[in-house]
């Protein structure tokens, strides 16, 4: 028996066919599949390319796929989820069980191996998702940078840029962030950046990229940078605590909650960890920090196996990582 896991997003879609041990027999990548950024026809084309590639690799074993679990971005609305499910169903043999869900579920499972918990995602943006053992799924944040998205690369970058301009105007504390930004953009002075920032076709990504400079400044002992990181870490801790209190009972909190951290910002989790843990301790939450050892598409495989009532153990990680290529 085999299952198919799919991880789809705004830039690419990955599919993997594996057995219950995590041994992979086929894997493929196609283009973007977020229904908010591609048309119905484009979505159908990309998913069709993915399935066709998997079929060619797996030969007659493809007919033994019993369950498909797709963790996709942009499917929060039921109509988007149904659109995705209908397309996948049309591309697969009759009788295959198809489930489409938020990609946060599969990202969570890549860390917890199918158990409930919290996943904190922090890249350009930031969002906190949680799932309890009663199947209740909820979120905090992730509403976009215009509505305030603290604990993200954009937040760090924008606060660093603001601190640099405050120093330039004589309104803020001295910070090496200013020098790092000037050096990064190779300009004579900070005001030379104004045109670059406002005329950028993707100012969100541009500003988020400055988070690396804030981290560098913090590593150099810059107090302003350290304060920015501390403040964002506290916000992440508050978001996680808020969602845990909403989803889990006092007993569950005492037993311990798995908290999965993923996203580029948490490549330096060490800078944020103390602030996050301070808030969790204040809320009397016992927890285990988890860094995923397999990619989100592995979480999709786990979700598919759980649909088939197959238990997952730690050996799954070893097998999956042994066979995964892309």
C-alpha cells in the first residue's frame, strides 16, 4: 500500500509517493499551486504535470496509491479547498481518498510526526498555527504586513530601518544598523535609500531582507538590535501562549506541548529563544521545542498514513531522509 503526499505553495509544488515505512518510490516538483496567485487553468496544469511525473516514475505501483493528502497554501476558504480537491480527484484513479488541508498541518506533522501541537512559522511573514487532539485547528496572526506581522523578517527589517532613520534624524539611539544598511545598499547616506524603498516592486521582500542586518548587529552587541529581537521574541511567545491557552486544557499544558519552529528567521532561534521561553514560563506551559528533521512534504505523507490508521514512529524519519532527493 502506498500514499501520496503533496506540499503546494506560491512558488512550487512537491509530490512524493511512499509506503508506510517512509520509503519513497517517486517524487516530483511542478510550479506554483496557490489558488490565490494562479488561475484555475494554471492550477490544473501544474497539478497534472506533478501527477504525470509521479505516474511515470512509479509505473504500475501508482495504482496502489490509496490515499492522497495535500497540504496547500491558500486553501483556507472552503471553495478553494474544494477546487483543489476536485482537480486532484479528476487526475487520480477512482476510489482514491483525497484530502486537502492547510499546509500548516503538514508542516506541523513534519515536526511532531502526526501528533498535536503548535507550529510557529517565521520567514518574511509570521503566523502561529495549532492543532489539538480533538482535531480543532486555529491560528494567531499571519494577517499580512500591512496589518502588523510582528515576529517576522519584515518586522525585524522595518524596525531596523526605522531605528536607522531615527538615529539619522537625531531622535533615536546610536546603532550600527545604520552603517550596515548604508554598506549593504552601497549608498553615501541613509536618505539615498528612500527612493529605493518606495520604488521597489517588492518592498516587502526588500525590507524583510534587512532582518539579516539586524541579526548581524545583535551578534555584534548592538543594544538597539538586541531590543528589536527581544521585542519580537516576546510577541512570538505571546502568540504561542495565546493559542495554547485556546486549544489545550490545563492538564495538557502540564503534560507538555510540542512547539515546532520553522522558517528562515528561526535559523537563529538562539537569539529569540530566551524571550519566547520567558513568556511560556509565565503562562505555566510545559513544552518541547521541535525543529523538523523532514520537509513539509514528509508531513503530508504522515498525514496520509494517519488517514489509513497507520502509526508513525521515529524510524520513519530515517527511511524518508534516506530516500528523499528533491
